[in-house]
C-alpha cells in the first residue's frame, strides 16, 4: 500500500470520527470500506497513528477510550470551549462519587457491601442515577440470602471518564480514602462535572449513619 492510500484512509477515518459523535472501534472504522479495499488491521492502526500525529499542536486530539477512538477538544482548552454552552455542568455529591469509586475498585460489589465500607446507607437515587447514566450495570446476584444484585462499571463509564480501561484509574496505593478517590476520579472528567462536597449536615436526607461515631473508612 502506497503513501497516497494511507493518506486517503487517514482522511476517511477523520471524517468518520467527526461525523459519528461517538467513539468508533478499529473494526467499525475498517467496516467503512468495501470488502475489496478494506485495509488490514495493522494498516488501519498505522492510519490512526497518522491521525494522532496530525492532531499535534491543534486544539483537538485523538483519544482512545474503551469503545474505540474519538476526536475531542484538548483538556487545556475546555474553559474557553465551555463558554459555548449555557447549561452548567451537573453537580454530583460526594456520596455518589464515593459509591461509584467503590464499584469501580471493588467490582462486582453489592449495595450492602458498599454500605458496610462507607458506614452509611446508599440512597436509592444514587443507584438509579448510576444505572440511568449507564455507568454501572447489574452483572449477577450474590449467592446469599436475598440474592442481592452485584454492580460493575460499563464501557460508557470508561468512555465518559476518558479511560481506555480500569487500569488507568489512580492506583489505590496513591489514594488513602474514599473522598480522595472521588477527587481523583473527578480529575478524569476533564472539567465536565463539578464536584459538590456537602458538609456533614448537608448529606442527603436518606443517607443515615449506621454508627453514631463511625471510624474513618478506607480502602485497602
């Protein structure tokens, strides 16, 4: 395959990523071509490397996330680009971020296990929000009385937080408690979400302490 063919494949990939509005996998990009002209996987990977290089010094970049490749605004330009949108970023409570962090690091995990670690009940609204956003899903049921649902994260979770895999989450050795993990996850949001950390008196009404003086909960 000559250089002109590679440049054409690169251009087609760029056009597809701009039009798709979502990540595209390598196979989805290859499927854009007729069978007789479909580039080999290695050739397609080389073309994507060319796309990445072409983005250097530009206001956007090629990012590989769990679902594939996407073109996105570089993080450093988010403050300016954000002014195009009147809607304010959605605010998430510390309780939601801590629950999401536990699911991400301890999956599969049940609601009862989350409550045991956090020391407070988990609001039904939190679980519903995570399910509706498709950040978590039910992957089975624990073989204990009541058969509680077990939760795990999804590809949508990885895509939203700009991750290709769970191994890109901050290492547990670098964070000592749930609140710190919540802050680290928030950094992955690229300014899309604003963290709302309520005071002890401002916690959600349906989160009741399981212990009047719970000890500090940590993840080991």
